[in-house]
C-alpha cells in the first residue's frame, strides 16, 4: 500500500484528508507545518507528498524545494487557494507534479493522488527499460523493429494500463494516431469508445460546440440539442490531435475537464460529469507556444503528464523495409494486383531518401509505385520521389540578405505570406507552417490587426 505524507495546517482539513485517503487503502502520516513534515519525510519512506502552499513558518514552495533535495522522484501534489493559478504554475516549475485548487472535492483529491501514484509506478518501471528492450513489442499496424520505435512501444506498454494523460509529440506523418490507438487498445478502457478530433480541421468558432456539445437555441441554427465529443467518449478515450491549435477560450474549458471531469454544453446550465482518458498530440513545440503566450501553462502541465515522442522516419530507417512490405500487403489486398515484393535496388532508393513527410509519405510512394509497376516486383524505376521538397536549400541563396536583420527578414516573410494568401490569415499560417495562434502572435508584433478572415 502506498504511504502518503499530508502537510496541512488546518486540523479539520488534515483529519478529513487522512480519513478519506485512508479509505482508499493508502497509509497516511500528517504534519501541521513544513518543519514537522520535513522531519517525518527524513525518518520514514513515503510514496507521495500532499502539501498546502500556505503554511506557518516555511511555506509550501520552500518545503517542496527541500523535498526535492532529499528525493527528486517522489511525487508532490500542491494544494493552493482557488484563483491563485500563478502560484500553482510556479510550484510546477519548482518540481511539483500536480496541484489542486481550494476548495476541492474529496473525489478530486483522490483522483489526483491516484493518478500521481500511477505515474510513479510507471516511472519506476521505466528504470528497467533498457534491460526490457530485449523483449520485442508488437502491435497491429505498427512496424517497430528499430530500437527507437521499440522504446516508443515500451512506453505505450507501461502507460496504457493507467489513467494518466498522455502527450504524444512528433512531426506530421510519424504515426501519432496509431500510438494513441495502441494506448487505448491496451488500456482498461479498450471496450469503450475511442473518439478522435483534429483541432485544426474545425474552425475556431465551432470547436467548442464540437467538443462539449450544445443545447437547442444556443446559437442560430441550433434547432436541436447535440452531445459533444467528450460525452460520446465517456468511459473511453479522447484523442485530440494538434492540441497546440486550440484557441484560448477552449483551452480554459479543457483545463476544467482535466481537473474536475465536468463541463456544461454550449448554451446550457446543467453540469455534466464524464470519465474520459485524454490523449493529446502535437507536431509543434508547445514550450515555444508558452513563451509566445498562445498556450496556457497550467493546461500544458496537465497534458504533459506522460510525454511520448515519436521519432521521424529518417531517424529509424531500419524500419523502412518492414513498413514498405506492410504497405504493399495492404495495397495488394485493396487493389487485387499481384505485386509480390520490392527489389533490393528499390529498397536502396527508399532508405537513401530523407522522408520529410515521414511514414505517411512512404505509404503514398509505395501505393504509387505499386500502381504503375510493370511487373510483379517494384523496381527502382517505379519509385518517384519528391526530391525537390527534401533537397536542402542552397546556402548562398537561403541566407538572410545583406544589411537585413533576422527580425526584419521574418517580418517581410510574414507580409509576403499574407500577399500570397490574398489577406487570408488562416491560409497564410498554412503557407508558413504555423498555427493560427502563432501567426496571430507574430502579426501583433509587427502591428497588423488580426481581423477575422473573410473566408477560411
């Protein structure tokens, strides 16, 4: 049974936490201030520390830093007053694993404690990851013979049985959705729904109603009530692809679902409870979005409980022969063409390519080659690659023009993208490979008003 240290200066709250956490089968010890808590922590072994931020004498943040000096791995959950989110984020930066805002329900605190204990167990298992990599993990539709992809599947194997939120990172086309489905299929929710939503495929003004549903009359055209994706995913998993493009207003509502497991439909007053495991994915660095102010810090820390990074194809090229055969088999079943294999020279062409579009691009290339192959084997001449896209730019022409600063050059590129997109900012963002929010941030820096696009 897990042992939990509770540090809370209010006697009634301290006793209430002891009783309720004890009912879950966990053993508890408590202290009324940080000094007494530190003494207990040094004398006994604990699996988790639950501490208030505001304590007499030494405050919770100072206590947290001393805990981290003694043990850098034990999970610490910080309790702080409602509305003091900045304090909670500061605690997370200093090493806290999670936080709850007062007042909270006892069910919420038990859920947070259980999640952090699950993550602790997961991290403990990961210490043996290298030894266990001798075991080959196999998942349907995932080709993973390389060491890097085996690491990904090993992480899936460990996180799947828990209810921890997972953030999958990686370039477009690496197979993030397949990893998300593998987590769901190996979880205790496998018999429940797996609901996917691509945050970039839905206009900003419709995303909230798509996620949380709406009531009749909530807006023009809402002639009936409609449940959102979170309701449909109850007792299952929700996969939010391209989470970095979620607008700020929806981010706040997502944070509430993660913290309290509840929300209201658009235009509704009834609070709905859901039991959903959230898996998010992004092809962008969310930390850069934090610096730009386009992504909430508190939401980032809630999402980034267990990060899994899927490597680009160019970093595990040893998987290319297996992937090519997998896609060829799939094509053969769908088309009925008797394409039996890929020649060694064709494989050499495939493994020498840079693959900017990753596994998705490889699948398209194999299908194209199989379609136009003259014989029963794909030859090197049957493979047509987009070499211009993968070719590195010439250093003489790619460099910043003389006498122009980096900021000036970036501003000009942004203006040029707007000209090419005829003023449509969503299209300009796509030309630049940016999210809509990231472009909004850059437009504000150069003094261009971010008015709504006339057409998306």
